[in-house]
C-alpha cells in the first residue's frame, strides 16, 4: 500500500510517501507506524486515553474515503492519506 | 454601475477575459469581501483583491505590526512597526486603488461581535491563525449561509478549500469535527513558516474569492488542496459533507455561536485542569523560573534546541541534547533522574514534547519552560533595571 503523509505529519515521517506491505485492520497499521516513527507520531495518531484507537483529530482517507471512527480491513493495495488540521495564517 | 474611462483602462487586462468582461468587473466592484486576519494570508489577498477592484474590503485584525511579521506579511512595512495592522493595510490599499472602500475592524472576532460584522459582507475569508477563530468563523458562516474561503499554513505546507454547505460542500466541522488539544499541533510561531508560503496559499484563496464573485469556473467547494513548497507538490482530495454534522447536517444541534475557547480546550488548559491536560508536563513560566532561581533552588536545565539554533538566544547552562536525538540519548540523563529538570527550547513546544518523553521514561520532576527561551529573554529584558541616562 501507499501511504501519503500530508500537512503536519510529513516532517515527522521524513518523507511524503511510504510504500508498505501490510494486510489487516487500520488500527494495526497505525500501531505499526507508531512503532516505526516513535513517540512524535504516536501522540498525534493515537488517542491519549485509549491508545488502541485513532486520535479524534487526525484525518485518514482510504482510497479517497474518510474512515471517520471506523477501523476498516485493509487488503494491502490501498492508497491512504493522513493529515492534521493546521491553523497558521 | 457604469465603469469610468479610467476604470476601463485600469482593469483592461482582466476585463478582456471572456469570463469577466465589463459585467464581471462590475460584479467585482460591487462585491463586499471580509478578510479576517491581516497577517501572512491576509496581506497578499488585501493587495491583490484591492488591485482587482473589489468594491468593499473589510479588514479585521486586533494586532499591531511587529518585527517578526515583516518576513511574510507583505502589506506592512518597517515604518508601520507598532501600528494597528488594519491601519497599516488600509494605507497601502488606498495608495494602490482609491476605488476600493476599506472598512476596518480593529478588534478580535468573538461570539458577541461575529454575526454583526460578518453579515455586512458577501464572502468571508479565513486568514486567522488559531483554532477557536476558525471554528467560530465556520459556525457563523454556516448560520449566515455565506461562503468561507479557507486557508491555513504550517512550515512549508498549506491547505485551501471553500466551505459552502449551501452549494453542497462540507463545512470545517465536517472535515475536522474535533479540534486538537492545545499544544498538540504547533503554530507558525512555534514551528516556523516559509515567508513565501502565505503568498502562495493566500493568492489561491484570492483566486477563489474572485471566482465566487463572478460565478465562473470551478471553486474549491468539496475539494481540499494541499500544497507543499518543500517538494513543490500539489495534492487535491475530495471532501464530503457529513450528514451527521452537528452544524450543517440533517439534524443540526448547533444553531448559535458557542464559547470557542472552551470548545478548543483553551480555558481548561489555562485553568490547569489535570484531566483536560493530556499535555503533561506542567509548565513553568519565565517569571516562576526566575523566582525559583532567586530562591536558590537547584535546577538542571535541558536545552533541546538543535545546534544551529543555539546562537539565537545564547544559553549555556545545563545539558544540551537536541530534540531530534533525545529518543536515542535520553539514558544519558539517568544520573540526574532525581533532580528537578527544566526543559527548554526556542518557543516551548518541542521542550514540552521532550518533557513528556522523559516523564514517560520515569522522570518524575520534569518541568517545561513555557514560551521557551524567547519568553525568558523578553521577560528578563523587561524586568532588568534600566540604566539612568
């Protein structure tokens, strides 16, 4: 699958696109990413109170569809966009 | 309205466009556009929209021009330092195009004044720099059925869209139902911003404003445009209206403006409510630090700035470990685990993260220098006795 890190996340990951082999739930993918990129990503991607869940403000689109609170099963061929709200002006 | 001969000449390069013509120019000259924020995003828009002949330009900003603004806020000059931004901007607009009527609102937008101010304009442009103002503008625009042209910037990256649920697109709450907790996403002051970025993003917004006025082209309704100037990549994502949105959904529960500081967790953050502060560790302000030092308390400083930043506010006390290396080097601090450690960086954001990391490793007495070394320097400068002349 292809992961695209947009505003607010790219600097943590260090690149805008990452190719990854993964099949399973989105929550498992997020945990894999947090293990790879560490604390700075974990605090943004995962809920502080319930670390098994995605944080409420990160935005994740799988093949163009907003996942919202769902935890979809991924087949490994998806294109996934992840980004944060930014407020600067 | 009829254009004068001089106006035909002034706007000739745009009114020969088939999408515009004389009628389009007349629409532009009758339009009323409000720029909320006359900083990075608002500056280029004020200049270009004035040049295009927008009839009424509202300028809303409660700040004054300071030196750190001038790297990107191109409507303000060195001569304007200390002036209200709306006054400085009005002066430049008048010099550029006397056709434009400027209305200035030298105050901060809040739940009490927003509806009155916004109702006098056709199009609202979000050039603000904080989440409470963005949610406030969104809610007010949805309630008033006005289009909101959104722009936001961070380091090298920008986001632009048009929120206009009336025309089928989502609102800001559909996209981001919940704001990040205070301090989770850093501001431009904390993380830096490339000076030309608000120029690029702001002028994409200005282009959207002109298209909305003309009713021509394809505005960014339902599309979120990302730009990254570091890689020079633009990416567009489709964004959809949320039928369950509490503001613009099928059964809305928000029908009037609320307290946006509270909604964004800022009041709880200021009160120091522990449960509302996933952002442990506890902050220490410059004044408290100096009080502690004055009382002779033994403090170990940990400066997590990168090496190249250390010349900005020289500070050589304690231990230096750049934030980028702390994850791998925190164990070198173990001999000091029982001491009180004050973590500092330039503006207090990375140090907050560093302190949180150390707390997670079992360091129990870690404090963050809120506002960073910049605030400490300003505080010490202001509180030092002035020499008699």
